[in-house]
């Protein structure tokens, strides 16, 4: 699900990570391939490490939304609060209900203007974290390069072995 969400947040396609091919059949070898797969371990690490990050970004998002909604609706419920001397507008020297409403209106305006940026930032932080662990673009590129070099080395070794066999046959004949 997280990989499906990444392109919409990052605004570009992400590479699918390489997984080791699990052999057909039953037995221990099937399980061991899964345990040796680096990408599967990165997926597990993402699932575990995402929780604290998600808690932080969720807390920021809820706090920002509460600031917006609480400040906008303050004139509807602010009159019902007890009259504490330690409220923020009073500590700033704004005495009276009208000044409190004006103060919270300014807070609401600032919170509403910055809300899209804060939400986008929270989503971008989670997407960047997911991109590093779930897509491993650099690792994918390196793994493809290693696979290409391995295949070319194997074909070169086979060609050399064929040439050696031909030479041995020619010498024998």
C-alpha cells in the first residue's frame, strides 16, 4: 500500500525493488530464500520504523487541524470558559473577549494558510522514508549492474572455455 502511495506524493514513478525468486515446491530452501532477501528485510524494517515516524507526523497533523478548527470556532465556545488570568491573550496584554476573539482569528488565519504546507511536509517526510526503504532505487540500479556484469562474466567464461576446448581438439587432432 505504501509503494502505491509513493508516486502520488513524490510526483514521479518509483522503481519496483528486486526480490529474490522463491523456488517452487516445499521445504526449507523456500523459506531460506525469503530470509536471505535484502529487500524483504528492508520491508520489515520499514514496517517497524514507520510507526514512530507516523506517530510524530500524525501528532503534527492533528495539532495543526485542532489549531485551525479551535481558533475558527472560538467565538462560539470561548464565552463559556472560566475567566482565567493565565490565558495566552491576557498574558500578552489583550484584555477582553473581543481581543481574545481577534487573537484567535489571527491564529486561525495563520494556521489555515500554513495547513497545506504542513500536511504536505508530513506526507513528504513519510514518502521520503518509504522511498529509501521500499524502493531502494540506488540499490536496484546497483543490483541490476551487478546482474549485468555477472551475466557478461559468465558468458565470457563460457566463450573462453569453448575456445580452449576447440584449441585442445585442434592440438589433439
